[in-house]
C-alpha cells in the first residue's frame, strides 16, 4: 500500500513540475502586440471571404458547363 501512495505522490509531483516548467516557458514567449493580432485577423477574414466567393463562382461555372455537356449528350440520338 505504501508503494501505491508513493506512486501517486510521484505522479502529482510530475504534474506540478510540468505546470511549473510550462509557466516558466510561457514567460519566455514573445507575444504579438494587439495591433499585429488585429491586422493578421483582418487578413484572414478577408482571405476567407475572397476564396469563398472565388470557389462559389468556380462551382457555378463548372455546374453550368456540366449541365451543358449533359444536355448536349442527351439530345444526341
């Protein structure tokens, strides 16, 4: 039974050490400024709308082209 509690204590010690080291590493991270985050977020949002619109138009073109081909093939005797 003593071995079990030593394992549990070691497990909690490992978790505590991990969290302590994680906090220390997070202090070393160079976080971006608010202006930089806002700018990159805006770029991502604009890119998503641009590519969404582009794919929408491409889908309509392909759909109309396939409809034209199917109708042309169906009309042949």
